[in-house]
C-alpha cells in the first residue's frame, strides 16, 4: 500500500516543513476520499458517518491506501446544522445533506450556541481524539467546521440568509456572533482532542456568491476573531469557488492556508499573497471521474507544473472532498503520479 512505502520524511515532518516555509522532499497531498471508506470497509455510508470506530478505521485505511499526508476527522457539514436543531439526510451515493432549515427570523433573538456535547458535535470530537491517538507524531489530523458567515446557509436556507443580510442586518449580525461563539468552541474542542489545524469552509467568501462589501463587513471580521481565539493554524476554503479576489483578505485575517479552485492560478496566487499562505488545491473531482491512467499521468504532470516552486502547497480536491463517482483506483493512480512527478527540487522539464 502506498502509505507503507518508505520516504525521507514522515507526513508530519513534510507538513511541518510546508507550514514553516521550508522546502519538503515532495509536494504534500491530501486526497480526501472519506466517503470511499464505506466501500473499502464494506459498510453502509450512514454507518461510516455515524460511528466513531468505523470513521476512524475508514480514515486510516484511506490514508494507508493513498499515502495521504493528512487525515481528517471531518464527516459531513450537515451535522453542524443538526446541532442547531436541523436534520441530516443520508444517501447511499454521496455526502449527507442538511434537511429543512431549522431556524427562522423569530427564533434568532433567543438563539445560543449548541453545547459541544451535542451528539453531532461530540461525534466529531471523539473521531478526532481517536484518530490523533492512532497517528500521534506521524500524521497530522485536520479538524474542520463551517465558518460563521456560511453556516447560516444550512440554518436558514440560502435565500433566507441572503434576505436576512439585506433586510435585517442586526439579526444577521447576531446570528454571525452566535455562530462565531459556536465555531470557536467547536474548534477548540477539536484542537484539544488532537487536531493540528482547523479547516474552515467559507464558500460565501466568494465574490461570485455575495457582494464583496457584505463579506468584508461581516464575514471577514468574524474570521479574524475566530483565528485569534483558537490560537492554532487554520485554513479557509471557498469550496471550489475562485479565491484570488479575497485571498489577501483571508491571509490578513490570519489564515495560514487558503483553498484554491481549479480556476485559480496557483503561482500568481502565491505571488499576490507574498508567499504568506500555503496554497491548497486544485484538483477538480468532477473532471477526475472520467480520467484513464494515461489521463492521470498527464494531468498530474500539468498540475505539478502549476504548483509554486517553493513547495508551499498541498494538493487537494478543490471542493474539499473527492466525489464518490471518482473510482478509488483512479485516486491510487493520482497518488502514485504525485509521488513520481512531485518531487522537489523539480527538474526543468517538470
């Protein structure tokens, strides 16, 4: 299995170099194929995402098969809406979705953050703890959450959140404040359980979804306070939306890592942020569905040529999670190609 192959650096050492601004032996990568673990273990997807033991075994099996430089305790975003009174809709062929939005305008005034021992949150914390115990010192564990400005999409619905932003700004500010308290507490719990860093999903940071002024006035200050409060490295992902227009804002808010879409120029992004952030990206999982082994080699070579020569990058799927429609064998070929072509320093021919 790829994860058992001897290398000059352990995943933890490689990620430490990447975050610290030193050149690693090769480009780090994290092919987040958590959903594929159900098939590898031969269990229903709902069981995988609902039980600590299966989630941990699945994450470790994926890491061993692909040789990822990270593991994550992230299961699905819908659990965070569930903690606020929502429901989770499970499917056999893809990630769970949040059900009917649990909040409305009338409920916001009395809204408080959910307790960290809520089953949906406690599950993630326990997965983090169990993973960290199994990989201690060898592989970093990444925690994750939905950021304060984007979480309302599941709490109110997309249109409901946009309406609130434009028609009831005070209530919108209150909801962001409640979500910020929740995110800080949830991040701290994951960090205390052994996570090395936190990935904050903030798709509404994208200028394609929300007017830049609104995010700058409401979302960005919340991210800045979040980073200051957790006192640990954090990443921001816009979940496959182009990030160039807000990259410097996110770095100024304290993000050490930023997720780039397949539409972003990674070298230009590093230059624009003065090399202050590690670039995460930018494989497109939807395109990977049809890749042949020959496609994989060509696409990975092209990707490596687009990566910053500094090595301050982690190759990931740009939405955050590899779709189940991508064959696992394709991911094995991608991992092998990344190890073959992604060594540093690169030769002039790539």
